[in-house]
C-alpha cells in the first residue's frame, strides 16, 4: 500500500528536475530550471524552507546528499557546466567546492558509498565522467576524468555498493574494496567502470536499449554477492540487469511503457524499484517468488491518485 504523506509547494519558478531526501529523512533538497537549489526541513511532516541556494547560471538537473559522516554536504550539477558542493554551517549552506572542468552540461551527480571516502561522480554531455575525491590531508579535491565515456553525452551515473569481490582470497587478509560505477548515455549504452590502480577502465558494455539511456541505478546490496542494475531509456523500456559474478550480465525487460522513461530509483533494501516517465506516473515494481517483476502500485503525479494492483 502506498500513501502520499505530503505535497510540497517548492516555490520554484520553473520546472523541478530532482528532489532528494537526506540520509536521515529530515531534509528535502530540490532543483529547478529557475537555476536554484532549495533545502527544506521536513521533520514531523512539516515543511519549512531552510535555504535557497544561488550559484548556478543555468537549469540545475540533479542533486545528491553525501553520507552524514562527512557533514551536511549537497552536490548540484547544471547546464552551466558546473558542479557545486554546498556545505551547511549553522543552518545555512554555502559554496564549499566548485568544479568547472566540463565542456558541456553536467547532467548527473552521485556520491560514492561512504566506505570509499568522500567521492563524487559527475556525468556530462561532453561525453566524459569526472570522479572527484576529497583528500583530507591537503583539504583539496583530486579530479580524474573518464574521457569519451559515452558518444554524444553521458546522462546518468550510479555507484555500485561497497562489497568485496567474490574472487577475494581471504587467506591474504582484508581485501581492498574495488570501486565500480554504472553510466548511461546518448549512445544507447549502459557501461560499467572499475577503478584499476590510478585510472578507470571500462569493465562491461551492456547493449539492449535502442535509444538514449536516461537513467541508471545500481541496487543496494543486502549482503548477497548478487548485482542488480536498472536502466531506463527513451525507447520506453526499463531493463533489469543481473549478475552473480559482476562480469556476465543478463537482461530482462521490466516493461515497455507508453512514453519516455526518465528515472529509476531503488528502495533502501533494493527490493522495490520506482519508475517515472512521460506518462506522468510513478510505478513501483517488485520481483515475485517466481522471479517475475510485478507492478505493486502506481501514483499519478500531481493528482494524489493511488492505484493498487
């Protein structure tokens, strides 16, 4: 059963592109084509505007909260080719770091799992992916770039959960975590990247979509060495990719929708997938005991209508 807890008038003056709740579920950040990022206190079902962040000079496409062990940090990316990391101090957010080394719109940002440290991935229309790593000893950010990650442009990035490889030799003691991320682009491809020494290498190229891939989401780990990725596309399909070894991937078409699919997002335990698209619906999907994906609920955006199936 799905119920709408609250409807928030953001006060944005143009289309809202993203909304993200922080780790504790106490704050909501939104971003818009009005070039702004807004942060709200949503404790106890209320809504109070905490801050209105001005720093971008173009539509802001996506935002991401860091893990609270690094403080209250919020990243935003924009058509203005910039990534800004904002830091909260005394209830107000200020610009903490600005990255402006992309040649076109930056479309996606996501912080890595905290086990990797304070690391941010950024995907851009210039076709590259930047990996920004905070170096505590120097209080600086190190930037590495995956050049030509996607022809025409990268639309989305998502980190793999921080789990040790299946092939770990535990006789050698504690194994180093291997950073991986998945990306989707205008070349219709889903790609998996792995950090190797001081560079990033393409580990897998997943080819099923027939149009631009608009979003990718690597499912959280529930303690099993089993990998699941969701991708969605302008071809109106959502694909579920699964792998037991992280190398060989199988694809399943979740559904062909009536319109472009813009976003996919996993629940915290990775067993429910939310899908939203041009049909103005948010649908929730869950795998049954037979391994088939079923729609368990859908919400018509803007109308508060709940349909349980």
